[in-house]
C-alpha cells in the first residue's frame, strides 16, 4: 500500500490522459473533455510533487498546497503522504 500511495499523483495524471485519449479516438472531442483532462493532469503532477516532498510542512504551506491542489484532492494526497512515509522517514528530512 505504501508504494501505491507514493504514486497516487501519477495515477491521477493517467486518468487525465485517458480523458484526452478516449474522446479523441471516438471522435467526440469537446472543450469540456479538454478542460477536465488538463485539470487532472496538472492536479496529478502537483499531487505527485506534494506527496513525494519529504518536508513535513507547516500550516501555511499546507494551506497553499490545498489551494494549488483544488482542496478536495488535497485531502486524498495528504492521507496518501501520511500512509506512504512513516514519521521516522519524515523526521530524517526535517
């Protein structure tokens, strides 16, 4: 489960890519598909950076990440980060 939690951002990016590829091959590309795909790819990239950032962070930095990650996925990434690394691993980098 730890390995899965480390790569949750990549999985979100792949879902975003699927949002772009499937309509392309079906011939039903709309702006909505492009916006959702782009948002998922950017969110997955930022989520991957946040999850694999070994710094524990303070309240202000977590609020900024929540704004960047669109608040709801931030909760998923936050708990994935907690699950991926133990307190000892995080303490080694802080």
